[in-house]
């Protein structure tokens, strides 16, 4: 019984069911009662990894290479063990940054680079097209084979069909329409498709059931269980080789490279990223997926070898393509319903892959390729259009159609050159190029945009050269000599043995060179380059995804109007959706409506996230920049930040300096305080000394007064003598009190000065006249040695006279008792007048020459005879001379008299005259 | 036999007044103008009492007091310190060094004589 229309009918019914599930899923999602929010659905949807390549191709590969089909599943199984570490981080990062595709992920990580997003998209599209072609091939050939039922005939053998007779074209178009209906019914900022995920999970179930059904039927219907089947299979020629490594099953090396390759693919294939990261509802679902997903892979592979052996035993060698054993075995055994189920299973495997892959790719093409270009194309005026959501959907739909047609073209052109598995591996190797930029981006902060660009470019080019071009050559597009002799017969450029590296299978070879160059360039360029500030911020966000909670646009600076921002988001999401989103955002912040929002960095970040969901991170940034007067994060911004930083540094330096100054001031205060205490102590000493000095004359006065009082009968001579002592001591006391007060006035600066230009000669002669009486009494001779002309000096006349009188009376006191001689000499020096007062007395000990200028210290302290005087004369004289700007000192040697000298500065007489006048004014 | 008093002071007028007062009171008076001289006078002819000024040239009153007390023969010699510095420390220092009494300048002649009389009466 030919199945004919039944096949079409069943297929359409199946697609109808899928659509219904998807529709229901979307409805439930809109109602907030998600049907996919459980780990089983998530794990099943991950099984989109198993495509028609698995469904049909595993058996084909097993027939050729025995257990060699396994590495493709061992890789994901191993990687599943790392899901919690790697995939969870990818999910966390993507959720936080509203990542919508793998291109978006890489672009966002490296500073929202549109160029990088475009490159990733290009690699993904070029790399995955063969994979889509593979699905088209599987669906169309399985359809054609089943169409012939009950005959088993391999399609397309030697007959060339025009495109319009080609089933694959219709399959492609049908799938395109289906995918468009599925995936691009409306735009969503999160780019999540709950209905689609539900449908994909359902498809995973269908293909597993179909495959298990065939497996069970063959193993337990056709044979008596595994043991029986393998026993019989053991009689097949070369079956040993299929079950051991080293021969057709692959070397250890090729197993290693295939396992490695598939480990990367499960993470980086665009559809896997879409399902496992973008569509993930809850990252905790991963916990179950870690064991459920490998279990699924085990289940779908368990019957591969039984079916293969059954096929090999059933069909004469070479008559039936082993890729079709799954389908042709039930057909050959006249199990039409089983065959139909298998066809549906294959269809589900293919559609699942195609739907998710094209949706993922169309998002990438739209967000990372088309929009950045269109937005930059000013002539289109897109930035001014009010509602772009229609355009976005249009681009995506067009992209889906285009991808499907490209797949078809590839299928027509090159599809015959390879078995299914080989085509799949070419795609795997392409997406493996994302690994350095992705993993490096997640775990290495230093990775730069330039590094990612060069790594990806080099890896992609080498992939092209070592895998895709040879595939073209095998398809006859390029001469075979390209493979065999290398381009232009340069042997070391042979694409399958680059630089003489032979001995690896072509996948391993390509993987080695492309990933080596990719990783090398990525790390090398990153290490030698510098990150921009935005790249750095993004790198921190990605690498520290588990540490930083939330957003990272802390460096945002600019101004924006809330209405403009909302309008902008509305243009891409549609005004209604945008309104809802911002109202929700406002509600979250406890505001009544979006009208109360403040245009701050958070708002702009939120808007950017919303836009990123619709048009990708890179484009979103460009768009927002158009309404937000954001300073471009170029050199200016960096300099600004640096400036700010340096201001902070300067500020902290200033603080440091201030605290240093404070310390200094504290130190000064402490020193001043110590000085004050010292002064206080000195004052105490001074007062104590003054008291002592005053008490001495007072003692005499009191004693004699009492004696006179108590002895009225004292004889007149003695009486007169005692009274004279009292008078003398009273005079001494008075003089002392005057001098103490005078010194205190001088020291405190409260003394009155009547500074005028003086003729020194006059003053000296005046002093001589004043002391003539004293000199006569003591029999001391005073000689003056004055030059004819003495320039005037600025001084207070009375004060200068006081100094001279003091020096003369000192000289009288200490000069020779018998032949006292005093000389006063004046010298005119270039800048000063010098006055010397010389005596011929005993001289002053060197030890005393300083102390005599201290208060109450007298050179006679150690002499037997105490000299008369207050001990204040010299300190007062020194104060006066220093006030005039001169110096007072003594030169003496024991036995040779003493010379007291002072200077008075010249030259400032006129200049200081005005000063003196003012001083006088104030002084009086 | 009248008691001997040594006056050790560098202020001539004070010495004159003390000399007059003590002689009038019936003492035999010796005079020294500085510390060194005082010690020499004591060695030559130990007095019964030394009226000792603190601020003496060459050798201070404290030093003289110490020297006197160092000599076992002069243990019974009365020492009355006389000073213009009336601070507590000085008084304590003098008494600690072995002075028997302390009189501050300016002094009351009556008190001075009473003090000297009292000191000499103790013996």
C-alpha cells in the first residue's frame, strides 16, 4: 500500500499539532502560567541538539565507523557535567544584560561592539548554513524514500531534478513559513519564545519515541534481544574493527578532537545558545538538566548499533544508504505505520533544529548585522521613524526565508558531497571558533575587543580554508588539485595538511589550526592591547557576573528626557509594549506612573535593556545615544574620568597636606606652649630674682630703721651714718624698681621711642658732662677720641644716653682703683658707627663675658667684694642697642681692662626718618 | 663668757646692721664676706652660732652649712640661715643640710635677736 497522500496528511497534521502547542504555550505565557517553567521541559528542549543528523546520521556513521558515532554525544555528556559552572554563568550574564544571541553576547562583552556582533553573525550564518542544508536533505530524502513505499529506492541517483520538482525546495519554504509563524509573531524585549520551546520539547519527545520504537522493534521484534542481535552481527565481515578504536571507528586522536568539538558545540551552536540560555526560565533548571540531558542522549543512542547491524545484515552491501536504515528497515519489513512514525520522528528532529536555528540566526542577522547597518544609513532616516517594530519583524522574517533558501542552495550545490555527519561537523568546527572569545570573555578580564576580533577572524579564515574550501573542492566547485597539491601547487599550503601537518583527520586538522590561531591571536592581541573604559566595564560585568548583582552603567553621564526615551523604546517595541514596560519599571520604584520617572542612569540602562532585547546591545546603544545627550565614551570621556579621578587624588592629597599642616601647627602649638611654660618659668625665676634683689636694700632699710627706732640715745655720728645708709639703700631700691620696670617695658615692646637723626658726638659729650661729678669723686680720667665728622644716626636720644651712662658708670666701677682711666672712641665704618668704651680695670673672665648681659648677673659675683649695681644695666643697654639695629658686646682679657663696644647702623638715616616720625607719633 | 656669733653676708650694709645689733646684745661678733672666708673664720675660731646668708659669693651658704656639718667637731655649732629668697624649698633644703633655724630678709630685728637667743639657750 503506497502511503502517498497519507505522508503529506500526517506531516501537515503533525505540524498543526506543533503549532497548536506553540500557540497554547504562548497563550499560557501571556496569561502568566508558563508551561515551560519546569526542568523537564527545559532538559527536553535542550535535546534540540539531536537533529536529523542524530536521527538518521548516527546509524549511517555507525555503519561506516562503528562506535565512531559516539564522540558527538560523549562531548555534550561531559560538558553537561560542567553546566553548573559554565552554562549557569552564561545564563546569569545573559539575563543581567538582556543578551539575545551568541553574537549579542560576544558583542556586549567586548564593549558592545557592533563590528564584533556582525562578525559573529557572519561566522554563525556561514557555519550553520550547511547544517540547515543537512536538515533539508534529510527531510526531502526521507520523504522521497517513503513516497516510493513499498519499494526501497535511493533518491536522486543520477537524476537531476529542476528546482521546481525538488521536494527540498518545498520543504525549505514550508519550514520557513512555519518558523516565521512560530518565532516572529511579535517582538519581545526578552526575545523569549515560550510556545516554541514547548513545541521543541514535544518534538524531542516525538523523535525519541520514534527512534526507540524502531530500536525496540528491530531488537525485540526482528531479533531476540540484544544478545541475539550482536551474536548474529558478529558474523559480519570487519565487525570487530567497527567496535574497536584505531581503525574505521577512529583513532584516539580523532575521538579526542570530536569530543572536544562537540563539547564546544553544545554551548556555542546558535540554537543551543538560544534554547539553553535565552529561553531559560530559571537557572536552577540546570540542576536537573545536568543529568536529564545526558540521559536523553543515551536513550536516543542505545539502539544505534542494533539498527545499524540489522540494516547491514538485512540489506545487501551497497544497495541501501546506511543513513536511511532507520526508515528503510521498517519499510522493508512492511511496517508502514512504524515507517510513518519514523518519518515523523525525522521530521521533528529536522524541524526542531531548523526552527530554533533560524530563529536564533534571524535575531542575530536582524540585531547584529542589519540594524546597525540600517541605523547608520542616514538616508533611510530610520532614527526618525516612529514605529520600527514592523520593520524589525520584517527583517527577521526575511532573514528566516533567506537562511532557508541559502540552506537549500547549499544543499543543491554541495549536499551530495558528504554524508550527513560530515556536514554537521563542518558546522561544529565553525561555531567552535566562538570558544576563545566566549570562554575568555567569561573568565578573563583582560580579553579585548581587538583580541576577540582578530582571534575570530583568523579562526574563521582558517576554518574556511581547511574545511569549507575542501568541501567545495569535493563538490566540484574548485579543482580537486586544490586539495591534492595545494593552491598553485604549493605543498605546505595544502588545506588538509597545512604547514605539512598530516596524519590528522580533516576535522581534527582544521580544529587544531583554526583554534590555535584563534586562541593565540585572542590572547596575544589582548595582552598587547588596551581596553577602552566601556570594554573594561563590560568585562567586569561578565567575568564577575556572580559577584555583581545587576547593572553596570555607573559611568553613564548625560541628559535625557523621559518622554523621548519612552518614545524611542516605543518605536522598536511598539508604543503599547513600551508603555507597559516603563509603567512596570515605575511601579517597581514605587512611583505612580512613568510620568514621574527621573531621567537618570538607571532609566537609560533600563531602556537600553528593553531595546537590546529587540535590536541587540550594540544597536540599542547607538539608538539611545540619539536621544540621550550622552557624552561619547571616547577619549573625552576617558579623560573626563581620569580628570575626575585626578581631582579626587588631588583632593585627597590636599587633605593629606592639610592634615600634615595640622600636625605641623599642632607641633608649633606644642612648641609655643613649651616656650610659654619656659617663659612662665623664666618669669617666675625673674620675679624670684627681682624679689631677692629688692629684698636686699629693703633688709638694710628695715634693720637700720628699727635700730634707730629702738635706740633713741644713739650718738649723733652713728645715727647720721645709719640714716645715710638708709637713704642710699632707698635710692638703690628706687633705681632697681625703675630699671626692672624699664626692662619689662623694653622686653614687651611697650617702650616709647622718639627716634630722630642724632649727632653722636653731642650725645657722648652730654654723657661726659653728666658723669663728670662721679668721675671726679672716683678720680677717674675720661678721654674722648672722636673723629672730626660723624654722620648722623637714627636713635632715641635719651635711650642712647642711657646706654652711654651705663657703660661709663660700669667702667668707673671696674677700672683701676688708683689710676682709673676710661677712653671713649668712635669709628666710622662703611655701614655703621662703632663706639668703644674702654677701662683699665681687672678685666672680665671669658666665662663671665656672656653672663654679664643676663639679668641680675654681675661680674663680681665671684669676687670677694660685691660690686654695686642692680645687675640690670647691661641687659637694658643691649636691648636698646638691638632696637636701633646694632650690636653690643665686650672684649676683655684678665688684667688688661675691658672694652664694651656697640654699633649703630648708618645709611638708613633718611629712609628711616619717616619711619621714625611715625613711630614718634604713635610713641607720644 | 659671752657667746661668739659669726656673720657671713656679702651685703656691707646688712653686715653693719647685724654687727651693731649683736654687739649691742652682748655677743662677740666675727664677720665673713663670702663662704670661703666664713669657713676659714670658723676653722680659726669656731663660733657658737653662724648667721649664714644663702647667696654668698665663692661658696654658697648651703655649701658652708654642709661643710660645717661634715666636721664632727662642729656638730653643736648653731646655724641660722638668712636669705632673701623666702621659698619653701630653700627653707627645707637649709634645714635638711643641718641648719637649726631660718630667717628671711628683710627681718625684724626683735625676732632675729630672739631667735639667736633661743638657739644659744638650747645648749
